């Protein structure tokens, strides 16, 4: 998928609606063969371990997961993550859920390589395993619930920034976790796409701030000082997106250095308003959480995913790629001043 200048008018696949159990012993089914298959009174424990707990992005995913659990009626949604984006702390939580013998364990790994052996342990214990938001592709995970394609996100970020920069100039990327599979995939797309489509533009540096907004602001400030001719910054995650915009605001360079990023709507609203950010490229995060819980229930019930899953009238065609075992929420969305208030998080 390629996002272009009409991005701000794009519409995300924004909702995953409820599947209601009938309360009888007959298994539920949809046109896409995606009913949970639970019998009356059967409840599945679906645990989600985010990269980091307490930030708006993953709290919004939790809200969506809770909603799915309530509406599906057969899911006990469990949610816990580390208080810092630390792979070791995240691993401890995963081990705890393995000991609790949950039915499905879903992780957004800080470090996919170190998480892979733990997912194997969970599988060996009879637990279904999956990833969401960010992947561990070299693991035994049964499905990756992906928010949007890497191409869509990387190209969308680049197009939005190049629109603001006039298609040329130098820019830098302030990313977060250095080992995060999703962030690194997006950066690779940005690098290749910039070279291909915008030959007069150049990425001069990529730095990593962890999940620390203040550190992202300082790094963006340092980049502007190191490259006086810098005219663009990308915040690659929901903490660095407002961080780079804050740096431009603090430096008094609004309209001279342009920023885009992957920020949650309400965190980006003030920066969109004063134009220290030109756009935020994201997706409906609550519905990513909803789809995560739904997929976890599917796995627990032993129900296979169809190539096209008719989840509900609101989301009649959720794509699943068997070759990569990836379920795709939908296309990315440009969040601007025009649509920012449609989102509460």
C-alpha cells in the first residue's frame, strides 16, 4: 500500500465489533469461519504483555482488549507489562503468565530474539502463543496481529514529511527501542523509499531514545545542533513523536524544521495545532487491542483463521496471510487537526 498526498483524508479500518455468544451449547460461526467455537460457560484466559505499561498507546490497546472480552463473553483478558521498556522485565512477566497456565499468551516483544525461547517454553507448556503490535518472526508464534503494513507506515511517514519539506532536504529519525522489530522494519522502508522517490532528500542519522519522551526531545535538539541545515525529524514511536515536536517548538524552529511521527492523537493534538508536527501516522489503537483479544480467543478455541475473516458488519474482511501467519488490522491513517478529536486517547 502506498500512502500519498491525500493521506489526511484516508480512512483507517477502524473497528472490530463484537461477536456475541448465544448462551447455548451450539458453536458460533461467521461467514468467514471465525467464530470462537466456545461452548456455553467456557472461558479462555488471554494474556497480553505490552512493551511498556502506563503509556497512552498500550493503555488504549488494553481498553480495546477489555471491550472485546466483555463483548465476546468467553474471554478473561489479562494485561501486564514492564514499567520501563526493558526486555528482562518483560521476560519476567511472560514467565509469570506461563506459570499461570493461561490459554493464550500474546506479547509485543521489546527484543524479539530474547523473547523467542520464552514463547517456545509457553508452547511446550500447552499455551497458544502470538505477537501483536510488534513481531518476533523467528519464533513459534502462531499469529502476528499487525496494525498496518510496514510499507504503508514507512511510506506514509515519508510522504507526510516530504509534503511538509517540499520533497527535498535533510532529515533524521528518532526511534525508540533499538531491537524493536516493527520500528526497524519501518525505518528500512523509509530509507529505501526516500532514496527511490525523493532523490533530493537525505536521511542523515537514526538515533534511539528508548521509550523516553524527554530523551527523544534532547536527541532531536542535539540533531538540530549537529546538522544546522536539518529541515525534518521523524519520531518513530508514540514517545518520540511528541518528543521531536517539542524539540522544534523549544528551539523556535516551527515552520523551519518539520516533524511527523507515530503519536497517539491526544498527545499530538497541541503539536498539530501549532504546526510543530505536520501529521501523525497511526491506526485505531483500541481496535488493535480488540483484534488482539479476538485473535487470542480464536487460538484458544482451536479455530483456524480464514484468508478473509468476516468478523462483523463493521469489519467484514480482515485479511490473514497464511504464509507469514499475519493478521492485518488495516491501512495506516494520517492524524491531523481535521480528525484528531475523533480519538479519545
